[in-house]
C-alpha cells in the first residue's frame, strides 16, 4: 500500500540547535504508527516539519504523494488532521463549537452534526454545551480529540494525545485512534508511555537525537538494546494476558 | 442568548440611547420647542436637534462602533482579552499625524487633520500588517505595537516640545483628548468609507478568529487561509481605529470594554462577538457623549476624558469579576 505521509532524511534546526538529523517516517492507511523517544529526541519537530509547520533544512516531506510545501491550506487540511501537544484554548467556547472547528469545510449545521457525533464517540456528549475552560484537563483533551476526529481526514497526527490523562482515558484515546485506523485512516501518535505504544501501535518509530534509532513492530523496535541505548533503561517488553508491558529500571544510578 | 437576539437587543438599546441623546443637551428645550423641531426642521429648535445634536450623536455611534469592532477583532487575533486598538500603536501614530498637522498650521484646511491622522494610522497599520504576515505569534505583534506606541508618543511629545506657539500645543492637546462636538454630516461621510472597509475586513476575518481559539498551529492546519485572514484582521482593525482617531481624536477604553460587556452573552466566541461589540461600543460612546454634554461643568468635558473616567473603574470591576471566575 502506498504511504499517505512520508518524511525522508529530515534535517531541521530550532534556532541554532539541530533537532532533526536525518530522521525519516512513513505511514500507510489502516496503520497506527507510534513515535517514541526521550525528551528532546525530535518527535514534535519531526511531525511539524512533515506537516510543513517548520522548515526543513534538508530532506523532503510528502503528503498524499505531493511535497507538503506545494499544498495550499485547503488541500493540506483535506489530507491531514493535526492535534498539537499544546492544549491551551484561548476562549471559553462551548465544547460543541470547539469540536465543530474540526469541520470548517462543512456548512455550520452539518459541522455541528459531525461535532455532536464525535463528542458522543469520545464520551463527552453530555458536556456539549459546557465551556471548555470550565472543564477538567481530561474532559478538555477529549473535546480536542473530538475536534481531531471531526476533520474526517485520511491521516490523523496526534502529538502526545494522552499526556496528563488518567489510565482509562489514555486507553480510550488510543482505542478511538485505532478504530479510525481500522476504518481506513493512517494514524501517527507520539507517546512517552512505551507500554502504551507497544500495545496500541502497529509500528513503533524510536527517535534519538533527531535520528531513527529503531523502527518496526513494537516487540522488535523496543528491544532491550534499544531500551538501553536510547532510553537508558535496563528492561524488556513482556507479553501478558492483557497485552505488552514494559518492565524496566534505570540504567544510570543516582550519584550521591 | 442567541446571537440574533443579542444583536436585536443591543440595536434597540442603541436606538433608545440615540433618541435620548438627540433630545437632551446643554440647552434644554420646552415641549413646544420639541414640537416645533419635529414639525419644522429649519426652525431654531430644529437646527439644534438636526444639525447640531444629530450629527454629533451619529458620529459618536459610528466611532464607538468602530472602536468596539476593532477591539473585539484585536482581542480575537491576539487571543488576549486585554488587547484593544491602541495596542498595535495605531491610535498613537494617528495622534502623531494629527499633532503634526496642527503644529504645521494645517488646522484651517478642512479635513487636513483627519487626513493626517488617517495617514498616520495607515502607516502604522501597514507596518503591523507586514509584521503580522511575517510572524504568527501574537506576542510579537503586541511587543512591536508597544514599541510603535511609545515611539509615536515620543514624537508627539517632541512636537509639543518644539512647537513655538502655546496655542498649537493647546489645540493638539484638546484634539488628543477626543471629542465629537461640532461635527457635521460631511465629517460623518468622510469617516464612513474607511470604517466600512475596515468593518468588512474584520467581519471577513471572523472565522479565522474563531479558529485561533485552538492556537496558532491547529488554526494553520485547519484549512482556513489563516495568513490572509490574519492580515485582514490587522488591516481592518487598523482602518477602524485610524478612522476613529481621525474623526474624533483619541478615545480610550471603548475598544477594550465593549467586547467585555457582550462576551458572556456571545458565549465567548470571538466571531460571534464582533457585531455585538460594535453595537455595544456605539451605545457606550453615545451615552458617554451625552454625559459629557449634560454634566453641569463650566467647560464641556472632552469625550476621551469621560470614557476614561468612567471606563477605567468599570473596566477594573470587570477585570475583578473575570479574575474571580478564572481562579475558580
């Protein structure tokens, strides 16, 4: 199957610091790709360069087969929906209106219908009329996920969609994204929880210092060697009755 | 409250305030005189109502609406409830333009001060539009606006400093305090065109302002032509603010306060807020001008002084209430 999104040999700087040093990424429809790596590995930068939000010094990003720089805003929005890491909202709009912002291409009435359906899907239909700033962080995250789903894009890119969520909401978020993939979308998520990545993603991309350290099925990509060299962890993925978990301890000891 | 209902109520309030503002004034009229004014527009009382008070009220409404709309647009664009037209430095540069025209002895030429003020505002607007196209972060616009305001303020002070005639200084000062007295229909016509263009640009940008609720990056990925909408918002509010300063001098607080008055009723939506803010701004300024006229002071109060005197405490009260709700 042809990739809907590819990034090849990405090199990029933030200020003077090299944050991407030749990283690549590719995702096909029906697949959930997890991007993991320590803080500062370049996960967000990789997504942003791939979406055309950040300039590439070298390399190329293609969406739907076309260089991302050649797409106009409407074409790009038809191809990809993006949930940024930043969840701060400027105004206290009702949840329904926020979710409807995912569908600016539809007439207002239809956008609200789509928004209502997506709020239901993420389990906050009863909060449709509540102001998003009057909600808990978890509720707001669900509304923003509903906004992402309302884009109906064939590629969904979510930057740390589960940060700060309780365990149930984390699993729900990834289940919903998996359901989108099952329905034919390509999904890319960045995650810090390696266990969650291992059990929820079809493929895992491990970034380290702006380079791809490993890529493949979770069990292969998150090998003990990678855990040690990239994450400084002494551990392994373990198969349990409810899925994969990571058992690990820090490799470096606290110096006193 | 539905947006239509809110706008309808505000429109009613504006009409009511305007009727009161045309009826009342410094020289009280008797019932017979009102009757005469209504039946015979060219009589002396008719003159007072229709050629002195009416244009003044219309001008106050126009300027108030412009400031309210510009304020709501700026707050949406900068995602900051403290933004107002003055933040971009447009008001200050318009004031500088007027000060230069007065000090240069152009005050006698009809429309010269207004043209100079508008030119100053458009110059600042062009600078800020350029910046807005280049930088996405609202902080950048605010910082440049503060710098531009300070610089224009310093140059205005320099005009005072170097002005050989105290008369010119007094004239500039009076103008900077803001007023809509002695306006006629020609003045209104002059202000209408730039205001209409500015309002059109701001309303065009409305959907972009709403999308910006999600933050810069999500808005950029939303499929809306954000670069174009951003420039429209900046250019539109600069035109509105510039035309307001050109028509009535520098009038503070209306642009800041009007959006806050209707924010809750508009469900905090930066797009739905625009037209109600314009209407609320018009009501506020017509009422403020009425207060300036009927207050029994030796010298008639300047409009900018009244809006600041009333606006600042009211705004502090609003900020207090808002801060309490943010904390909870």
